[in-house]
C-alpha cells in the first residue's frame, strides 16, 4: 500500500494534548500535514517531538491517557479512536528506548512478530524478513539473542521489526542515537527507499549530521508548537561549541591489562581479548568503534559490573560512576531532586542537589517524576545523578543520546569540572564531534582490540 505522491499521509488540525495530571499541554494547537518523503523533526529536548510521534500511532492519548483536543487523520484513520493494533498495520513507530519495545528473545523472531500477527504466509514472511535484514545490514545478527546485542544493534533490529511491515507512515524517535556511521548510513538508505515508494518517514533526531542533508522537509518543534517548516534540510542545526585544548591528566587512574571479557563472538573469541589500556587522573578518553565492537563491554568491565575472563582491572580509590545507555535503568525515585540527593548522600558529599540540577538545566524539572520526562530530559537527570559528588572515575555510555545542543554544552561543562578536580572520564560514543571537543585521547575498538588514534587539532569554534 502506497500513498499517492503529493497527498498528505497524516494531518493534524489544532491538536493539543495534556499528559495526566499536567496543567500545561505538551502539544499546543498543532497544525501540520505530513507528505510522502523524509520529514525531519528537530528541536530542544522536552519540546514535544516524542509526544508528536506518539500521536501518529495512537499511543497518545490511548495508552498514555490525558486529554486531547483537535482532529487528526493518519493513513485514513483517526488515531484518537482507532484501536492501536489496527493503526500498527499502517503506522510504524520505533521508540527512543528500544529496550522497552521488544517481544521475543531472538532477532529473527522479533523481526517476524508483526508479520505473524497479520497472518502473512510463511514463505512471504521469510522473504520480507530477509530483505529487511539485508537492507539494514544485520544479516549476521539473525540467530543472536537480543540480550547479547549492543544498544546500536538492538536499535537496528527494532527498526527492522517496523520496516518489515511496510507501513504507510514510519515514525522514528532518535533512530541513530546509538549507531556508528555505517549503521546510520543503513538507516538513511532504508528511509530513502521507503520515501521513494511514496511512504512518509518522520524522524525526530538531535544527531542530524547524516539525516539533515537528505531531508525533503524539516520541522522545528519547540514548546509543544511547530514553529517552522522548511522545504529541504535545515542549515547546520547540529553545530556545537568546541573547547580549546588543555593538558592531559597525570597519575595513573585506571588500567585494563591483558583483559578478555564478554560473551564469545562468531569466531569463538570473547568480545574483548588481550586488551591493555590505561588512563590518567584528570584525563578524558573517548572510545569509538562500530556497534558490537566492545565499547559497552569495556565500560562494564571497568565499572566492575562484568568480571573479566582473563587479565587484571585497576580502578581508582573512591567512587566509580557508570551511566548505561538506557538512563531509565538508573532512575527509580519520585523526583529528579531525590535522585541527585541520594547520590550525594551515599558519597558523603556536602554539595547541594541544586548545584548539579542547575548545571544540567534541570531546575524546572527538579520535582518531576523522572520517568515522565522526555528521553533527553531523562538523560540529563541520569547524568546529574551519576556525576554528582565528583566520582573518581566516570564511565559514560553514549552520554549525548537524545540531547540537544544546550544539553551537550551542559555535559561538556560538567565533564570539564570533573577533570579539573582530578576525576578520570571514559566515554563511549558515536558522536565524533563530542569526542573532538572533550577527549584528550581517542581509542578505536574494532574486532575486540584497541587502537589509539592520532590526536586531531581542536578548532577554536565550530563551523
């Protein structure tokens, strides 16, 4: 099923939406028409991007509750009243937190799940699963368990589970936030293919380097409103400030010596094997590399969460703080303020929670329940709770996931403040601009081994 070229696949007419128990709306009188092609949705965290995408498949308001006003038509259906399973046949949504979206434990079954529900013939099902896996470059993951995949690999699998249904409208919430350049390029190519068939692709993103130049139109969402719609790509919205270089740290803070860790890969070897790497106090080390190369395994091993199969791990005296890819795993208290206060209390710090809340722009969100926040806001809350109390070693896994430019600047300032006090920082990222901005040393992981990359000169400002 494809939409006629030039016809709107989705229309919203004066749509406003209030989450339960919220006095202010998250969407404010939104008028828009989504045409076939690639529509990029940009804007600050908490501005309403994710809420807007959830309108398209009926999760807002049918799943989340709350109040809604206005009218909507998505692929010929009313998303406020049409049962969500019926909407899912025409509208596909990949969440920011793909960990919450999976049903089966294995990759192939997960991708085929939607086709099974639709009663697609087994032969056609196999063909469509094969075709989608090839398009996204994940054929090698076919027999894997989801629990063994990296965050980026799980993101591509969940995207495949949506694309295999060939919906009229595909909504993707931060689809490249955990992907390496190869994975991001595969997502872009899949989006282009769907757009060429006359389908509508709506992508909310903060990492715009790959997607922005290819967009047919760009929509800016701020404060719950669509404030601008531009035909073609938005000019360089992803530019960030780049700090001046500074001296690297001194005394040894952490070390991996001949470490093997992680489950065995295809060749029978662990994810990391015979890996030796070290970092100093006051130093930032950035880990780069493709999905599945071992970045998360390295951080978890260094954090003490994953015992090494061989070798030795040295950590500094004092607290080691670890930010996982899924920030929701850290947040369980009633308010953001309580999360930060708990860290300070456990570390014996005399700092006030307000200091760290202000550092990450969380003053207005301090008394909110963390799980009610947007993905970018939750990421900032998790960072504030993780970095409070000046840990001796901070391990950050994809710390800019879902972050806008202002939040990235807050993160950069917090990392500088930590290293100025002698903390060591190790961050795993696909965000090469962040690595160039913050890292004293950059290490590439590939095939379970580490290669230190030559330092590139840091520019005075972004272009």
